[in-house]
C-alpha cells in the first residue's frame, strides 16, 4: 500500500548530526466530472459547487449526516415555538471565517436577508419563501419567524444554498470563497483543478486528518480511468464510466462502492411550447422510451428505473414505472394525433449519463416516427440557454437535490415551464404538514400527479458509483444531499 504524502519542509541537522523527521502533508486527490463556472453556492445551482465547498469551505446553521438526519453545525441548538412559526437558534461561540473575521448572529441575518432580497439570485428561493423576518437577539442568538409552517426548514438550512457568508468577503465569493468550514479555499486553475487547505483555526481542526484537498476536473471517462489506474487520484466518488467498474473491482488496489443518490434522471420536456404543451404529446414520449434499454446502454445496468420524480429508496416511494409501458406503435399513433411532425431538439449537457441516454432516446423516438436532433452542449451553455432561457424542446438532466418535488410548484418561469394550481396546493400541504405519515401520503399523491400529467419522461435514479484507492476511508456510500463532508476522511 502506497502512502500519499507531500513533504513540506526539509529536515534540519541537529548538533548531534541527527536529522529531524520531515513534516509531512497529507493530500487527498479527488476526481470530479463537473467543473462549475463560479464557486458561490448561494448564487449558482451547479451541483459540483456544493460537492466541493458546502460543509467543507462553507458551513450552515445545520448539517445533515449520511442517513439524512439533521444535525447541529453553526447553530449548536434551537428551539421551536408551539405554533411552529418561530425558531430560536443558539450559535456556536468559537467559529471564525477564513479571513480572520468572527462569526456571529449578524452574519446569519446578512446571509438570510441577502437570499430573501427581491433581487436575490439564490438558486433555491423555496428555502426562503416562508421566512417572514430574521432578528438578531444577541451575538449568539438569532430568531427566525415564519409566515407558515415549513416541515423542511431545518433540512433546507443545511444545504449549500443556505451557506453562511459575511459582508466582508461575499463580493468575491464567486472566485475566492470564504467560509467558516474546516477547509479554506486555496486556489482554482480553471479547466484543471481546485485546491483546499486545512483551516488550522477551525474549532474542530484537531479531528481533521487531511491537510490538502485537490479536486481535479476530468469529464472524460477514459481519462478518469487512466488517472485512477496511474494512481494520480485517490478517489472518484462520482465515477462516470459504469462499464469500467469491473476492472477496478478486480484490482486489489481499489475498492468500488455503489450507493444511491437523490438524483432523478429525467428526459425533461418544455411544457411551455409546442409540441409538449399538449398532454398527449408528453404521454407519447413516455410510451416511446424504453427505460431498461436506456439503463443497459447508458449505465450498463447499474441504475434503478423510476416512473416519477422521487427516489426509490425514499419512505414515500410509489412504483409508477408501469404507468406508461414501452409501446412504440402506441407512441407513434399518439404523436400523429397530437400533430407532432416537426423536428424535436434534444439538448444534453456534457455528462456521460446524459450523452449516452440522449443517443438511445434519439433512436427510440425515431422508431416512434419523430425526428430528434441531438445537440451535445457545454455546461455553461446549458445553464444559460436551457435552464435560464427555456430555449429547448427536450433535455436530459439529473436533479440531485433532496426533497425536490417542489420543482413542479415553481411556476412557468422555471425551466420546466409547468404550472398547475392543483399541484401547487398539494405541495403547500406537503410543506406545512408536520405529521410524517400524512406527509408521506401526500408525497405519494404528488408522485402520481406528475406521472399522470407526464410532465417529463422519467428515466432512472442516478447511482453513486465510487472508486477509491485502498486506504482511503470516510467517504459516504450514499448521497442524501449534494455535499460530501471531508473532515472525516482519512488517507493511508
């Protein structure tokens, strides 16, 4: 077993001519498929920002463990009023930002007010919508009043979108993020890597085993495999080539861990324009696709099919994969009845699960009589044209955020261009229902609603395919949230 160490200082000779041992720096090198365009999780929805920085560079009032349970973080405790509308958070006293400024309740208020502002660019407005006011009681106490109950508030406050930032440093957060976490931003070479260094003044620095983290951006599956085999990487927690896992499983230098994520992979349809503003056209797409063929071809069988927008491992899951059985002839007839004759543009981002699925979808739609033009686009283009401007007919994307059925209640301005008063009312009930059993029943109704309305064609749940060098411990097998805490990771 090789020891990955990087020497920091030369040994010096003592008067007895014995050399003192060299100080060693423990380095963790992680492969990452997706490079973001900015580094501020409070302004950009790109999942890799959270994957690198949330709960590592940035911290939040709460955090979430691997089981999905909410835990304290910058808030060491909280009290909730009997009516569920007032949260009083007691903050830790020994947290500091990486630039040396102290953390206190004013930073919480600034963060929340900034996210709630009319001109806010926070990617998860739903987190902040129920908050009526944020009041500083004293430096270690902040009070949050809600206009309505929010069953997901404490969970949502753990996400990267709710990372606590400071007035002194937030202006440069897009390229030089400053937080209170166990690692500080060290550098970013675009197109190559991003580095973090252990924050020695963190309140729990003594329990952090890693001195430096290198995220290396490798989108090509062959290059990712080569880097691992050459031992240039210690971990690739989102390995992009499922067809190559067998060789790592057979190699004693590595271990392969297959876990679950919150990522529903969907063939998203633009509900705001023809032809997918018609229910029959959307239903035809669901009949045209063959999930099993897509999973076998794009994921080499290492994925679970879904029939709606909810993870199969979730407590409220309903198996709706049989609602639209694969039927090419039926799909062709429905396309004709819906008047779908024009070419459909399928724009996919540069991720193997999407590009491979796109080729199969293109072929399946052709069998159903619809010509699909497949366009592989860069991530920045996808964010701008598809996500922001709704300039697409179809796309393939994994929605990796937890509890995100609320996407269907975001209105026609969201990139789905979908709006339903009935679903909005259902989601309002889900958000405010404190009784878990009742909430799960409503979640089942919500799954059925989006499936019956064929808002999208639902493909599979994105697995977490991890390849790790032997001796690397502490990575989560599953991903209940977008972030991966690195403070507990060790390297031998």
